[in-house]
């Protein structure tokens, strides 16, 4: 199967819904437009194209406004417009989806255990994927985790997984990570 790219579309419901309706593919991936702003048209465009939403907004940081839906037999994956959020949700959802379509027996990446090099605060109700790097054989979360910081992402070697309501962690604690390389 081949991948193709569609042009950037204007923020018009009729144009976006028509494009979604005419694309013939196993998977359509959109970037941006899945949140709640005036120009976030992916949800209403899926409806207007005769599709349905499977889920929207997940307890994930970064990446909360992600959505999935269907138009006929086509899976729609609406990634957030923020670049770091789009990257993280692509790692967690798009890569496994493509792997599953390709027949992979274990399409979901398995986290591995690493040792934490610095303390982390307790977590709230969302599962966090912190950009991290290696320092003296231990994993350390980047100091700034804002999802708009591409530099932090470019320097990351892994995503440190912090489950919902995880207690504070100290240096030396084991943590689950997803390697990025």
C-alpha cells in the first residue's frame, strides 16, 4: 500500500467534508482541526461526509484533542495541530494502526523499564508522555514539557510514561519509557 498527501485545505466546512468524502484510503490522517476552536472542523466535517466519531478527546498529555472516526470503511485519525502533540499521538496511535493494517502480530509498542535520573512530581488525571533523554545511564525528563517546544522534542531519546495519578517519583525509581530511536 502506498501513502499519499493531500493539499492543505482552507478552514471551510464544505471543502473539508468534501475532501474527506472523496478520499479513498484505508486510513486518513488529519493534523489540526480536532479541537474546539472556530476553525476546528474535522469533527463536523466527518459528520457532514456521512461518517461517525469513535472517540474524541483523550486523557493524554500531550494530545488531548485527538479523535478517531470512520467514513465507510476508512479509518479517520485526527491528530492535534500542535506539532509535539501530533508527534506523540502519531507514535501512540498512528504507528500501531499502520502496523495492524500491515499484519503485525504486536502492533502496539511495548514500553521498556529505565531508571529515573531525577525526581518527577505526582501526576494528575491524564497519562503523560514526557520527553526525556539519557544522562549517565538514567532517563531524565526535559525541564520544559510545553507541547509547543520542538527543540525539546528534537533532543528527546524517549517518552517517559507517567500513568494517571502516579505518585511523585524520586531518582533511582524505575519508570516505563518508549524509546524514540
